[in-house]
C-alpha cells in the first residue's frame, strides 16, 4: 500500500472553529434552500432564476430541471424528479454524503471518512456528464425523455 493511499484514509484532525462555522453556514443554507424549494413550486412561484445557458442557447445544460426535480422529490414524487433531471436523482447519494459530512463538521468538528475514488472513475463521471448534456438535447425518441 502506497504512502499516499494510506495517508488518504488516516483520520483527519478536528476542524478549526472557522471551518466549523463555515460548515454550519453551508448546512443552514442548504436546509433553508431545501425548505424554500419544497414549499414553493419553481414553475409557478416566479422568483426562481431561469437557466442562463438555456436562455442564451436554447439548449438544456446538465443542471436544467434540477430545481423542479428537487421540488418533486421533496414532495414525494421520485418519478417526476427523474423526469425533470435523471442525473440529479442519480447523484443524490453523493450529495447526501457531502451534506451529512459537512453537518458533522459543524456539529462535532469531524467529517465522515473520505472516500477514495480512482481517477478512471472520475473520468467516467465526466464522460457521463458530457454525454447526458449532449443526449438530452437531441430531439429524437427516446433521447427526448432526458429533457426536462
């Protein structure tokens, strides 16, 4: 086992107070944002921003439909959330891990253990993101199902 690999899995020291406060602010912002998205429908509320990439190009970016998808998900509609943005639904376990990790930094000063992701997996994730971006803009069935 290499030293870099071994060092990656050694426990981190407790977070400094500034890092804990920053984590608390981020977690609070995420909770407030989730509350707003759950209680206000992004389609009818009128104060959610439009996607600037879509406004400029008329094409969907990989994030288009995320706010509507989160609204559907927070209200119990998993199928509707997947219809708005399938990639967002697939990345929820990663986002949940990060949220819990930052919440633990804010509460106890220590995050969850780091997860080592091999470089080929990171490249594969990038290719999936780019592929999703391209495929959701092709107006042919069944690819048009990827559009929000």
